[in-house]
């Protein structure tokens, strides 16, 4: 391996001559790949071998590698190389060599029929590829010939070996067709040819499957072969005999899995619904499996019950519409539905003692959709038949949703618990869907059962049963408007009677109350029945998510009815916050809940509650502001700032959130005087500045500070006005010291809300000029390390142009530098930054006429922008960003047409620009297309996508299908 010309790896770099691809070198490379411990050598060998496989020499060395004295790994490589050459380089083979190639492959197949199985399979794939390339013209009866050649008596291989080799070949043929790279017109021809050829395959398969003397290995291969062929959409009636034989084979445990696969594939093919008579014959065969299914369930044989269930569901789910249409056969279809119901209710807990019931859920959706899609008369008949079935389904699903005993659940792994949680979500979705069919009667049904359960003294109390019924109720109430249901008052009355001794039950009680929060807003007299339960649950860390999210929903939906309870809610919330019972995210939700709650109080009440709520945190923050910065300080500071910003997110005394909900809302009068949030912000402003002074170089703390003001601005809108001057001043100081993206995002909010108001324009303008100046300096120093800042800066510039283009009239703004920096940002590798820069230009270009400095810079530097856009389209930028660059081209064409028509022709005249793959004609066509299209932006996007594929050499390739 030391001499260069013999080293397989050497050609990996493209340095060695093609003559290196000799049998000896291939064998050495394979040895290196399999046995060299050095990973780099393995990679080098693999790269070289891939080149060898596609080289012209592969035609020569492949056959030599298949010699009987070679080891299977080497023979396998030879067979693989043959397959690659045939499947990918068919056009290189002269037509007069087809027959000899076919004969050589048949000879090798015969030899390997009793040899290595992996090599045999690879040779079968090669011959299958050859057959597909020659069908139907050059080899019209390919399949029949294969069968005939393998059945020849004069073969040296024993009958069973030949039979298995033939079955392997017939199995891989449809599989190779599915993955072949045949052009579309050829694919249709070959598919039609194969459909005819199945006449040569199926009788053979039937004979082998039904022959008592066929060994198990042959029958298994027959089933796999059948499974492979039915995926070519063979007419279901042509498969009848084989399907029946496959059903018979289900009794043989060795053939069970292969039989299931074959039957499911045959039944599931899309075309099968056309053959209703065959489908009707299959129903008794499926129903005939019920004893085997019950036996399997009794014996805990999950594999068998799973397989039989797959068959029943495949028939029911794929063909429910076709089978429901056969009204005279309604009883046999109902029997199939009941069999699927048995599978849904299979005993045991998913996923520990059974894994089958989840397979059936989609069937129930499909059946319901099909019933509800019939015309009124037929639908009424089927509703009568299937409403009881669906009520039974609800009982079965709620039974399946029940938790196991605490002891048993304790032994479950975390993965099993998570699978069970997802399974319950699927059940919840199914129940929600079933409500469409069963309507209000379903809620009454659940309520009656719950009532009996909670008031009966006869049966022993089961928290699992109670929890499942509540879970069913919650599933429906979460997404369906239950405000008009007459059972909800009763349910709300029952909830306090539930003996909650278990976390899972308590969680579901909480989520059920949360799901009914809109109903409570319409029936405020009932709030007192459930609110104590929620406040009590707040103190339990195990109920953290359910109790806090439920309180938040109640505070949001019922805020105008909560003032009588406000003091209590605030006191309990403060207590749990101080005891640090909840994780950070739940603390934030709790603050949002309190924000909703306080929004509905009188201003004096709000201020009083805010004072008691915030004071402990302010004191803590004051203490932290004095300390030397360290990691634990930082966590505490970020936590406190987060609590404040979440409180201010929802504390909206002007009720901006409610404005869109209509006039019927019981709004409180808009308060006079300063906004409570502004009062608090002004009180803590100095303190926040003090914290900032110590943590200015920490992005997380700066972000947390900015979030307080950003969320306040978004919620308060105009009410935030008194804070604008001091916030602009603070932001300017912050950004000048250490530029951070969060400061720019907050500046953008201020520009959005206040820039158009004359009173606020001066501080906003001063801040805008300052951050622009600082960012331009950053560009001079090298902005590549700060894509987030560049992204936010571009968004700020776009917002300024959209909201207040006057900002670009200021003499102190260097519009030229801003333009050049944005062009530079177009070349960043980060997609969000590029998108933001494109957004800036699509806002800027329409202002050419109205904002004189903008018009001037576009005239002077617009060509530079066009070059950057064309470079991006030419391959410099990701293809996923092409729509953004198309937007710039469209804007240039619409607003700077005379300039663009000169620039684009000049730019595209440069040889090799924007891609060496383009011809002058293609460039000319593109520029003419663009210049013609000034109205339809979608067309411009299509042109750019087309052009970028040409630039990248991808036009017309499979690779483009992903986009």
C-alpha cells in the first residue's frame, strides 16, 4: 500500500489516474474499509470505493470480484457496483450488449442461489434494474422469462435453492421499480407492463403457498413477494386467491408477521375501494379471526393481537365509505366495527400491557366523517345504527384513559408515562371529535355517570374512574363552546364534592375548572364554588402547572367579576411566590394572572395591591444592586425583572385587549390620572438604572430590563407617554456603552408607537440618530460578530421608514452609510439578518420620490445594491431566501425603472456574472422578464427561483423538488 499508484485512497483527492481502479486495489480498499482501525483511512477508502463504483473500470472488476474464491464482502461490492452501473449509467451500454449482460447476470444468480444471501439479493437488484431498463420494448416478457429460466430442470442448483432465488428476484423487482430513477413517461410504460406480468407471478405464488409440501422458508418468501407486488396497485380482485391463502397462513406462527404485512398492503392500496365485491368477501375472513384475537388477548400475546387489529383497521379505515354504501350488508360491516371496538378496548394499560388500542383511533374519525358526509336520509339511518356505537366508544376510551393503581404506576418508566400521556391526548382529541356526532347528549351522559359515581354508596370509590370522566368533560369543554350546556352548573356543583387524594385527579380537576373559565365569566355566581379549590392547589408544587394556568384563565376571562376576591387571590399568590413553590415559568404565569386581575380594579386599589405585591421584590433588587456582580445575583435579578415585565404585560387599565371584543363587554370607566404601571415604573426607574450600570455588559440582564419596558409599551400604548423622554435617554446611554440587540428592539417599539406624535418626536429622533451612529461605528469595526444587532438594526430602520420617514430627512443621519451597511448585511450568512436587510430595502425603495436623501442615495449607490442582489441569486445566498431578494428586484423595477433598466444590462454583461453556468441568452432573457413585470410580484418570485436554479446548475434536477 506504500507505492502511490497502488494506494486506493490516493484517487480520493482526484490525483491518481483512472487506471488505479483495478481488482487488486479495490480489494485492498475494501480491506482498509472493513479492518483498518484508523477512521481517517476508512473514510478515505470509502470515498475512493465510491469513485471506483461509478468508474468505467467497474464493468471489468465487478465480474472478477464475484469469483467463487472471494469472500462475501468483496463479492457484495462487485454486485453493488454492477447495480450502480446498470441503474445510473444505462445509456452507456450499447444495445448489442443487453443480451450478454442479461445472460451473465442469470449465470451469476444461479451460482449464488446456494451461496451468500446478501450477494444474491444484490445481484437480484441488479437484474431487476436491467429488466426495468429493457421493459417493455427490449424485453417484453421479462418476468415470465425469469420464471421460466429458474424453473428449468437442467440447473445445477437444487429445486428449493432455485425457488428461493426466483422469489427473491421477484420480490426486489417491484421494490426497485418504486425507487428507480426512470423518467415519468417510462415509469408509466413499465408500470403497465408489470401489471400485465403479474399474471406470470400470482399463479406461481398461489401454487407455492397452497402446496402442503412447501417448506416454511419458501411460503414466507412467497408472502413477502406478494406483499411487494400489491404495492404496484394490482387490481384487488386479481389478489383474491392469494389474500385468502394469506389469511389461512395466519394460523402458522412462523408465517404470521409476513401474512399480516401482505394482507394489510393488499387491502390498503388506494385503488382497492373500486373492488367492492372483493372487499365484501374479505369481511367474513377478518371476522373469522375473532377467536384467534380473543385467544391472543387472553394469553397476553401482544404480537398476534396487534397483527389482527392491523388487518381489521386496514379494512375498516381504508374502505368505510365503500362498505357503508352497501346498505344491504350493514350488519356485516357493523360486526367489523364491533371487532375494531374490541381492539380499542383491549384489556391492559397502554403502553405497558398492550400496544394495540392506539392503532384504532383514526378509524373512528374516518367512520364518523363518512357517516356525516351522506345525504340526510342515509345519514339518519346510519346515525340510528352508530350513535349507540359511539356512546359505547366514549365509555371504552374513558376506561382506557384511566390511570393504573398508584402502586403499579410507580413502577412505570418515564418513557412509558410519557407515551401514556400522549395516548391520553389522542383520546382527548377523539372525544372532542365525537362530540360533533353525539352533541349535548354526550355531556349529559358524562355528567350523569359522574353524579352517580360521586353520590353512590354502593360501589367502592375509584379516583381513576372519577378522573377519567372529568378528563372527558375537560377534553370537550376546552375546544367546544359549552356555555349553553345545561349540565355545566351541575358539574361545577359536583367538583367541590370530589375527594381529591391524588395528584393526577387534582390536576384534572384544575384543568377542568380552567376549561370552564369562559362559562364562569357568564355565570359569576358560581366562581366562589371553585376558586377556593384553585387557590388551595396553588400551594402544592406538584399541581404547579395546572393550578397556575387555571388561575390565569380565570383572571383573564372573569376579571370584571373578581374584585370581591382580589385581596384573597393577591394574598395567596404573594405567599406562594415568597415561598418559591413554583418554577420560574409558572411564577411568570402567576404574575400575568395578577396583571389581569388588577386591571379590573379601581386605580387606588391597583396601586395599593401593586405596592404590597412589588415591594418585597424592589427591596430585594435594591440589595442586589449594591452587591458585586456574580452568577447567583444575576439569576435573582433576571427573575425579579421577569416577574415585573410579566405583571406589566397584562396589567391594562385602559382595556386595550378588550377593544376588539365588542361593546357588550362590561367595561369599567377609563381611569383618570396617571397609569398605575407608569407610576410604578417611575418609582423604580432609578433603581433599574443602578442595576443596569453594574450589568451593562451582560446581555441577559439588559434583555430583562428592556423586556419590562417593551411589554409595558405594548400593553399601555399611549398611556406610556410620560415615560418616553427618560426611557429614550436611558436607552441611548445603554446602547452607547455596549450595543445590544434588545435595546434596538425596544427603540423600534418606541418608534412604532410614538414617532408620529409631534410631542414625542424630538426624544425619539435623538435616540434614533444616536443608535444609528453607534451601529455605523460598529460596522466600521467589523459587524460579522454581531448578526443579532445588525438584524435588529435593519428592522428598526424599516420601522422608521414605515412609521415616520421624516427620520430620514434629518441632516445628521448619514443615509449613504446606512444604505451601504444594509448592502453589506445582505451578504451575511445568517438568514434572519438577510431577511431583515431585504425588508429594509423594500421599505426604502418606495420612498425614493418622497424622501430626497433616499432618492439621492439610490441614484448614487443603487447599482451596488443590484450587484449584491444578483450575487445572492447567483448562488451566494441560500435558496430559501430567494423570495426576499425577488422583493427587492420588484421594488427596484416599480420605483426606479429607468435606473434598473440600465444597471441590470450593464451588470449582466460581465462574463461569468452572476454565475459561470449562464449563457448570454439566459441572462438577457432574465433581464427582459424582470423589466417587463412591474405588477405581479408572484411572477417575479417565480422568475428569480428559475434563474437561481440555472445559476447553480440545478435546473431540471430531482434536487429542486424539495423547494
